[in-house]
């Protein structure tokens, strides 16, 4: 497998989602791609099955918050103080979609441990929540309300949220590595009954790198560390084929 690495820097929501889909649709046989990127302006992305009516469009316009649909499942995320990743890989007999999900999270974990040894305490979630029951709750509107199986958590709190979709014989998986607390402000832009209560619930179920390490995150070094984690876990060398797009 020939791995390629692309860092597209800051871009808006439509660009970021279109870029991921374009990579998935045009990936060549025997190739895989790791992409790392950020968001400008901040952006709320909705899962492919969510409606725009769940967001207060007047509030997001007022605060210059972008809104976009993801091509993958999951629930709403406010992309802000985070490093976002996407991985495009072909499905094979030896590496199913479920196994890929697990291995990608192991690569993310490896990269985070490289970034700072204090992150050695990060764990993979072993249990899968009952989503049929969970989706009946108001907090199910938000992606980071509960960790899914194999997602990364620290002290029981969700640190990385991911979503996956199969496009023909290709897997697109992308997700958010939380680096600060601004994502909690998503409750201000959702049409929910009690935003303050919901924010408190999300604070109890999520954590970010800045809060764990008590420092500002060096995004350049974090990007390098995540790339190195993928090289180690997928036993490859990343080829930086694409130019940085800004």
C-alpha cells in the first residue's frame, strides 16, 4: 500500500467536506491517503442524516459560523479548536471497515503518545452504546455526547470523535481531535430546550488536549506526531504528494 499525506491547512466547511469526498472517489488502486486539516471560519458539520432545521441559522450567521453536511454519519460537531483528520483506504478481505476503524484509532493514539508522554493514559472505548436508546435523548444531537466503540477517551471522557462511510470499495473515515473547549459552544447554535443543561452534560463526557496538558497546543507538532503515528501503525512511509492548500 502506497500512503500519501496531505496537510490542507485552514479552509471553509464546504471545501473540507468536498475535498474528502473527492479524495475517496479518485483514490487509485493500491493507494491510501492521510489528510490533516483545520477550519476557517469555525463550522458546524451535521451528520448526513441530520436536518439543517436542528441549527439556528440566524445565530450562526450572526457569529460567522459556517454550516455544512458531512458525507458520513454521526451527529453535529462544532469544528473550532481541533485538528481534523481524514483517512481514505480501500476495503480488503484482511482489513474490513470495522477493523480499519479500530486500526485508525490505534494510529491516532500512537501519534498522540508521540506528541506528549502524558497522553499515554488515553484508552480505546471497549463498549458500544445502545444508539437506539441514546438517539431518543436531546443530547444525541451532538456527536461528542457519547464515545462509540474504539474511539479515544481520557479518564473516561471522549477526546476524538470519528465517523466512517463506505463509498463503493473505498472507506472514508474522518474525525476531530479536540484541542480546546470552544466546541462546547455548539449548544448556543442548536434548537434545543435547555442549552445550559446540555452544555453541562457535554462537559462531563468530553475532554480536550489543552485541558489534559494544561497548555496551548502546538498544531504543527501535533500534525507531525499524528503522521508519524500512522507510519508506525500501518508500517509505511508517508509520501507528501499534495501541496498545502490555504
